[in-house]
């Protein structure tokens, strides 16, 4: 996996637009890339809003829960109990 920041993402978008202009990729491929770019932008926007919120709350006693660093419960091995009547 490659490290991504806004500069590298913008470069990727520009290369994709260039590929479309020169017909090196199909419209289907461009659509898939566009959807992935939208998802990546959403993640970056989330991180930006989170950073701003943390900065605004830094003077208060309120803390943002660290969801990303918490391990999630492993529910893949939980067996469903069937009701038998």
C-alpha cells in the first residue's frame, strides 16, 4: 500500500484526467477510479474535520474517543444459537 496525501491524490486525479483525454482508459475504468477518488476524499475530509474538532476541544475536558486505535471484538467466531421449539 502506498502512502497518500492530498498532493499525491491530486496528482493521481490529474493523471487520470490526462488518461481520459488521451483515451488510454475506458469510461468504465474512469468511473471506477472516480468512485475510489470520492471515497478517498471522504476519508481526508473526515480526518480534517476530526483534527479541527480536536483542536477546538483541546482547551476543554472533553476527549474524542479513539475508535481507530481500539481493537474490535472478534464476532466472526460467535455461533448463532437457534431457537428450537
